[in-house]
C-alpha cells in the first residue's frame, strides 16, 4: 500500500539507520535505530514523496525477556498521499531514553507523557515530561510487565477509627 | 365528625419528610450516567419519589449518588465532596464499579467507593436497569424511615423521648 515510504527510507538512510522493514496485512512497518529516531521522523514528514504530516499514535510495548526490552511504536499518516506507516524503535531497560518528537509533531506531547507514565521511557527534549494519567505520588510504571498485578497505591482510604 | 386528629412521633414525621425530599448530588464519572439519566427522565421518573432535584453543590445535597468508576486519583475528590455535605446525608453506590470496582481489578481503580466513604445502598448491574435504581432508592427510603444508615442522625435521646434537632449526635459506628 505504501511501499514508496519504505523505498524512500532505504534510499535516504543507508548507514544502518533502518534495521528492518516489512509489510503485514497491507501495512508497512520499519524498525529504526534509536539514535536516528528523530532524523527519520523529520525526513518522513518533510520528504515530498512521503509527506507523513499527521501524527496518529505513539505508544510503547514491553517485550520483557527480549532485548531491547521496550518497543516505542509510532503510527503516521499522510493526509495528502493517503498512506500510512508504522515505525518501531527498541529501547533498553538500562537506558530507557529516546528523542522526543514534539518538535516534529506537537501532537506527540501527551502521547509521550503517557508512554513515560505507564512504561517509564524518557523522551529526551520533551518540554513537559510529567505523569499524565497516574497521580504524581505514584511510584513505578504500572504497565511494565514486572509491575505486580495486585499492587495498589491508594491516595486515600477510610479511617477505621472515624465515625462517619 | 367535626374534629379529626392524627398522632405520630416527631421521629417518624421527620424521617418521613426526609425520605420524600432527597436532594441528590450525582457524582457521575462513567457510562452508568446514561442509565442514571434514564432513571431521572420521565419514563422511569425518580421525581415520583421526591428525589427529582439534582443539586450540583454538595452543600445543598442530602444523597450522594456515586455513578460510575472511582479511580484512585479521583478518590480524594470524592472524599472531599462527601465531607462537604451537611448532615443528615446518605450515599448510594450506583453500579458494580462504584460498589466493588467491578471488572476493573487493576492499579488505577478503587475497589469500591466504600473504601473511601460509607455507603448505604449498593445497586448492582453494569449498568443497572432503571427498575433496579428505583428499587435501590426505595430501599434507601425505607432505611431513612427506620432511622438507619451510616450517617443517619438519631433523634432519640438516651432518655427515650424526642429532643430538639440542635442537640442530636451521630450514631456510633455500626449503629
């Protein structure tokens, strides 16, 4: 459907920035080296053949035993070319950092905050990297596979000694 | 005939008045809100039970209706709203999420509003049918008439006769 995007990527980035590409159910995807995440996105937005001007989604997947442990997943769409692509970038547990995409697509702001909140991936250069869903007192990142399923961190509970 | 009269206790009369004039505070957080609207709209018509008056300030409300999921993040706000309500006050947990957390058993959802505040009547269902809501409301009205409830102020003194409202005290826990 959008093989042109993968072709353009392989044409432009030849120094190992694109680790792997593929196509599944008519949707193209590419695995990008973490250090080149921002450069690849800049290119895909501005290139005349791709024009991926719409940020659709950014999220994260915890693969746990695999290395690198986390996958940051980005979905992009071109309003003009009517094509879409999915990008992956692997992030390790020891150094869970990746460049922010807020300067490229401002819509990435809250999505990166969500991925930070729930998975603990730090987006370097993000203008306001705070928790967005959980409360500031919350400790840890609840969608990590090693976060205990039964663990609760309540802010308030009834005082057993109080007469209501 | 000419002269008719009717005797009652002040307690019974006060509770009767209270149960037919519930001002609700709808704390609506989730999809149960649609069913709450259906219960309040003409077809099922909560107004028949004197509970038609939603007040959007807790200071004017008697009955806190918790409609929907309570997250841990929201729990302090719910506690504060409950604390702002004047006595006497009652609480209805509307739907399984408000009652027990429902199918949300995870890091973010409070397992039941009664972890935060006392609850008088639990209405199960996901969401509950309006008939269940009316049933729950009538159960609450029965409790009010009997003078029961977590926060129901008793107007029976230790001496066993009715006392002025100014001197009433809350029931002890479990009373």
